[in-house]
């Protein structure tokens, strides 16, 4: 989907000639608002650009909230590089090595079929976002921090608006890389989290010793079906499963191999009920009304 359809067809409903990056206002004029600065930012808050969320931003956020998206990308023009999180922080994401690996795999797959010189910007076609230039309010950080997904930004061409005669070539250069990127969503660890009755749970999956609250890097289940997907490099991990009203459970020595997913299904037991009693008082020690 085009994240900014009115900007894409700014001059006509039948051509993208004259397309603009900015969102448009109700009259159809340019609002002067960058779609990739209008999302909530994990560092600079809900409105880092000082503007309300535009209609298109709201729709994208609603779609992301309605689905447990595991892996995604947004596509731009103006450079030829795969840009991975974080955009808003100089520090690296806890999954920096994994993000580097999948970005490198995309660029390398492009290089295998594209002419020499295509998608070789910065680190031979990939970059950490902050290292390129800091961005607040971008979609890749929004999806990665707020929605539990992993997202990169793929800049497809130094030319913002490619002539139609070049579209087939760019598709052919990126097709295998894109399919390989999508295939990464099936790697790592996945499974289903349920209660003893088999009902799916809205649960959090933590990789012990890796995930952090600062990066909000935990995997979360789809509460409708209870499935989760945690994308990881090969290695051995300990998983911690938590859900409201249920006992926390850890599963150790989970092995992840290259090119294959490891399945870990978990049944969380209901937490024991406890009763508490005591005395509620005012600061001066008098009994307070319950």
C-alpha cells in the first residue's frame, strides 16, 4: 500500500508525475508535513514533529495495532541503501547484529543480480539509521518499539521518481532480495501460548539476558490465537513467558539454527489467588474510611 496516496497522485489520479512527499490537507494542497516524521517516537514522545497525527498516519497506526506484525519494511526513493533501527538513538538495538545480518542479506541479494554500482551507498548498501542521520517520528522506530515488530527502511533509487521504463529493472533487481527478507519472518523461535484450557493468551515473550525495557524488544503474542514469533540469530536462548493472571514460566536451552524455526509452545498455569488484610490510616494515624 502507498502510505501517502494523495501525495503520490498529487497532480493527477492517473500519473505519479509531480508526486510530493508531504501529506496533503483537506483542500488537496500540500500540508508541508513529512509522513516519515509524524509517528510517535520512543525518545521524543507522541508528536515529535509538533503536529497532530495526520489521517494517513492514524490509519497506518490502526492497522499496526490490529495485527501482530512480525517483520515489515517501508520503501522510499532518493538513495540506494537499507536503513535499520535505531533512527532516534545513537545506541544500538539489542538485536543490532540480527538487524545488520538481514540488511546485509538484502543488499547482497540485490548485488547478485543488479548492475555494478546499484545499492552500494554507505556500507555497501546498508546503514544504521542514526549513523546516517538522526530521525524522530519515523515509521521503522515506531513499528520496532511500539508494535513489537522489526522494520527497516529500504531506499530503492537515487532518483526519487523513476521513469516508467526503469521500473521493471528495479523490480527485477529487488525481487529475490524482498522474498528473502520476507522469509526471515519464519526464522528464530515461534509457538503458541495458551492457558490450561487451551485458550490463547495475550502474553509477553522475553529472551533472558538479551531483551530490555529500554528497547521494548520483547515478542508479544496475538491474543486472538496466542502465537508469537521472536526473530533471532542462531544460538542457545532462555525464554521467559508472562501473562496477566498466570504464573511466569521459563524455558531454557532453546537452540536456534540457521534457516529454520524452533517451535516452543507453552501452557501457562493460572496464578494462585491470595487475600490480603491490614489497616488503612491517614498520615496522622487515624483510621481511614474504606
